[in-house]
C-alpha cells in the first residue's frame, strides 16, 4: 500500500499509481512524488502558514497485489468499507475509488474495463477505471482510491462566531500550534486505514472458508 499527496489547494501532481515508489514519496517533506509540484506545494503551505491560513487537498493511495474475491456484493462492499474507514479520518470530507467522479464524464463503452490474459495467462483488465473493485469485490487489479481533506478549521485569522448563553456575536482568533495543512501527515494514516480494511476482509474470507486467490 503506497499513499502520497496528490493535490494541495489547486496544485495537482502528475503521478502514475502503477509505478510510484515509497522512495519517491518520501523524497520530500510534502510526501508528493512529483518533484516540481512538491516544491510548489511546500512554498504554498509555507505561505499559508505565514499568513495564518490553512490549505486542503487530496491523498491518493494504491494497494497492489490484493487477492481477488475480497468483499461482499451488498452490505459489506469493499469500496464501501474503504470509504467508511477513510471518512473516519479527521478532516476527511470526500472519497473516490477508481475513476471516481471523473467517470461520470465517460460513456459505458469508454469506462468499462475489458478482461484479457497477460503473459502468464492470468486474467487481468486492460484498463483499471474500476480501481480494482467490481461489484463490491476485489478483482485482483491494483486498488486505487483518493481522500479529500478540508483546510484545517483552526487557522489564525479572525473568525466570526457566537458565544454561549446569552448568545451574542463575537470574533474568535485561535492561538497555539496548528498545522497549516494536514495532507503530508495524512498519508501514512490513509495507508494504514487501507491496509486494515483489506486485511479485515482477507480474514473474513479465511474464516468463512472461502478461497482467497492471488
């Protein structure tokens, strides 16, 4: 399972989930494997910090070598459990798997992943727009997901609020130490949550006596 910062603010990294490595992710403090965008992200986060503001973004993760057959077709779909786990992370506000919302811009004939045999005569898909999960069950292809994180609510600029009883409008300004952007810190959390969900479904299959391929 490899996670990385895909986006901060409006800065979007160009990363191939099929080839990205941990060394590339950990090569900079932004945990972004695109060096050019990583440098811009670092500058933008530092700028937000100096201005007392905060930034949000997207963490992308890929799980490779996942056995096929994990998950259930209805109540415990693999992507549904992944979504629940990711949205349980503080500041997480959105979840996508595979093509996600971008898939809405394609026709079915464009979006469907065609089955084929690779050089070892293993059944694979020619594309992976489903993100390694079809019908709630893993199909053996890499599982790809993205988690959107909001800007940190506790910034250092004045904010309007309301006092407790008796209610009255006032202005609040935070103090102390708060991250201007949680994205780099969120990467290992997304990785861990992904691994926990996958191993949980793997154990379920084992407990039920089901065959886990892969």
